[in-house]
């Protein structure tokens, strides 16, 4: 069942464990990425694996103007173009779980793009799904394209695969927060107007 914000605030069955303003997300992300757990070990291992794939594919092609163009595509163009699609993949599980007041935002000072559902209470399973879908879907799609397309496209796409993984650092920091607190059943909701995120532990 989906709880209401009022239930979390007023019921003795819930206890607030964290409130964070969107402007403080970068310190939060660094804190939970530096905390080594199974989640962060997996994240950094995947990033290193994707980087090694890119390096190996780069070593198999000669340097030319086309190589530089594909390098630009992989490291700059594709990562910028993927942002709307990445964020839309956060929207889909939000919408399917029942959220309707869904908003996309950005904080260019922190280089953060985000999707939030105003005053929608997400369960642990819902939130973890919302966080993982873009990374999983885009990574699988790009890996298929790397195997399918010829020549320099393998290089540009493998570079993009690595960059996109690093762009998911915020999602994995949040997943690590849940993992560290895996003994708790955490529900979360956002006040998009105030740009605040709240996390509550369900006590029973």
C-alpha cells in the first residue's frame, strides 16, 4: 500500500531519519560513495570494467580525425543527449507505482539533474527500482550496440558506456544509503516546492 505524507508525519509507526535539501546533495553523494559496501564495490567495479572495455577498444583503432570525432561523441555529445532519456527512465517506474505530480529539475551549480514526485511516498522497493532502471536499461542497450555496430562506433559507445556509469553516481549513493540502513524499512517523499527530501523508518 502507498502511505500518505500525513501518515508518516503523524503516525507513531514512522520516525524521520534524514531530511536533506537538494542543494546539499553533492556532500551526501560523496559521503555515501566513499562508504565502501557491496553496493559501492559493485558500482566502482562496473565503472572500472566499462573503462577497461573502452581502453581495449580504443587500442584497436588507429588515431585519425574520425577517431577524434568519435571520442567527442562518446565523452561529450552522447552523455549530454542522454540526459532527457535517462531522466525519463526514472519517470516511468514513478508513474507506474502511482505518482502523478512528477517533476524534472536541475542544479547546474552541482551539475545535478533529477526527477522527483511531489509529496509521493515511495516504498523501499519502489525507490530502489526508480534509482536502478536508467543505469540498467541504458547500459544493456549500449552494450548491445557495441556488439552490433562496426569500427569506431564501438569506441565512441564504449566511452559513453563508461561516462554514463559515472553519471549514475548519485543513484548509487542513494542505493548505498538504503543498503547501509538495510535493517530499516525506509519510506521517502519529496517536497518539490521546498526542494527537500525526507526519509522515514517504519517502526513496525
